[in-house]
C-alpha cells in the first residue's frame, strides 16, 4: 500500500546574526548545489573519463577483424671489400680426356652499392577461433559497465550533496533553537533580577539564572562551530574550496510517495546502476572465457605485399613496370601445445566469471538489506516527527505554566529551568527528526537508483 507523504518545510526565522553575515555568498538551492557538484566533483570527472576510455576501447576492439595496412621504406649503402672463394670449375682431364671438376680460387673485387626499397603490405584476419568477435562483445560490455559506474557515481554525489545540504539547514535551524534558548535564559535572568530587587526571590535564583544563561551561550557557540563545519563539508562535496562563501536557500518544499517495501526492492532491481554494472562485469568475464578458448583453434589469415627494389633511388618511383615483386597468399597457425597455458587461462576465466556472479548476488542481498533499513528508518522517523510535534506543544505549555507560577511566587526557578530545557530539547529533537526524515528519503532514493529523477528538468 502506497503511503503518500507531503511535507513542506518553511523556515520562518531570518538569521541576522554576525555568524551568517561573515560568510555571505550567493544563495544556492539544492538543484544549484547538485549542478555545481556534478561539474566540479573530481570523482564524477574521473568516472566520466573512465567511461570515455571504455568507449574508445570499443573502437579499438575492431582491430581484430579490420585489415592492417602498412608501408615500409628502406634506403642505405653497402660497401664490401675484395673477396676470395673456392669454386668448382669444369675442365678436361689431360690424361683421359674426361670432363672433371676441380677447385680453384676465385677473386671477387670489392664494391660500393646503394640499396632502396619500398613495400606495401596488407594483412587480413579470416579466422581466429572467435577471438575477434568475443573481443568486440567484451569491449561493449566493459563500456556499458563503465557507463553504469558513471551513473552510480552521479547518484552517489547527488545523495551526498543532498545530505550535506539538508544537514547544513538542520544545523542552521538548530542554531536558531539554541539562540532562542539564550533569549529565554536572558529573559529569565532579567525577571529574576527584578524579582530579587523587590524581595520576591532569593539571590541564589539570580545566580542560578546567570549560570543557565552561560550554559546556553556555550551551547550556542558550539552550534555555531558546527554550522561552520557543515558549510565546509557541503563545499567539499560540491568540489569547491572548503572556505568558499556559501548561502543555501532556506525555504523548500517536497512532495513524494513512498511505496511498499516489495515495490521499493523491485524498483531497485530495475534501476540501480550498480546492479547493471555488475551484470555487465559478469558478461565481460563470461566473454573472457570465450577469448581464452579461442587459443585452441587454428588461425587463418590472408596477406598481400607489393615491393619495389633497386640500387638507384629514381628507379623506385619511375618505370613502374620494372623492379617490383608481389606476394599474395594465406597463412595459418595452430598451437598444439604450449605447456597448459591455454588451459589455465580458460580455467581462470571461468573462475572469474563465477566470482562475478557471486558478487552480483551478494550485492543484491546487501542492497535489499539497505533498502529495508532505510525504509524502516523512514517509517520510524515519520512516527517520531508526529510524536515530537505533540511533545513540543506540551513543552510549550509546560514552560508557559512554569514561568507564570514563578512570577506569581508559587513556583521555583528550578521548575522554570527544567521546563525551559524540556522545551529546547523538544524543539531540537523535532528539527533533527524533520531533516533526518528528508536525508533518509534521499538515501532511500540513492539505493533505488532513482535519485537523479528529482533533478531532471
């Protein structure tokens, strides 16, 4: 059963304290922050480059079936010295008159000669046991895996920026809560001082109110530091300098639907890019086994060569009817045994394929668990928000009654302080729960693989 949740969070308090004015910057919406992050985040850029490289590898994979064409040029000079050799010479036996062969020393004068040659060669693969088509399929699977990795990284960055964006808003709102607590403590101190001056309360009530004010101011200072840290964290998530001025838009609205847990799981199985990436890696490893098996098949190729040779350079490019040779034919090779190397490659490829299947199934189990946890956290936070709304109303009334009794002299300063602490806690818990609900929703969308849909124009 689908549960519709429509939340509109309107931040009504305008911060005018110096802590914000010191870090003034352009006001950015969540969409602006995501856009900046996708442009600047180094991880996104790295995965984009990896995807482009994988696309280039697809084009390179066609080299296994396309012909190779090359031109070779050589030119040089050969110098040889005088040489002697023993050669057989035909002669006639002076006694018998028969023809005989005798060894005689012959001399060859030295020479200096130029040599020039140019050749064009073409080689074409005809059959290689399926290596070339498996290589093309594998490169396409690797490209798809790289694309899915890129999509997954985009989802991760969007989730991270969304989380840090709302975390900053949460801490800014909590700063307002602590600032309001300081104002209440200041009011209580002023009231206690006046009541002491007219003799209605003891001096200890004034001291107690001063201590309470000091403690609340310390909490406010600590929260201010937390806000500054949240700003830096958001800047880093956006790929910016951590100290860059930044101001986020403090009014936003969300309307979304959270389906049942089974529907969420099915949506994740259909849309989560990490699942698709692992499926492509499994396919790639399966094709690796096919590549390894191709080594058991013979290979067949065709070749063509046209060559021109001469000792004179101008004869290379003139009189094309002479000084040439052509070679044309087929060449084959069959590796019958190479020390079990091919068999080991096939076995290892099958093992890698099995490991990839195991990794895919394990990820699906972990993903289902993560979705369940996020879903349960989301449902729990829904209840917590509603409970804290009631708690806040009760705390406000408790504080009003405690201050009124103290003013009339029927209550104590301890009652006022306790009710004030309860009110501050109720405000703090409600703010944290409301923002944690939104952050949990972003985490849920990231696990489903659908978070990008929120930011499409």
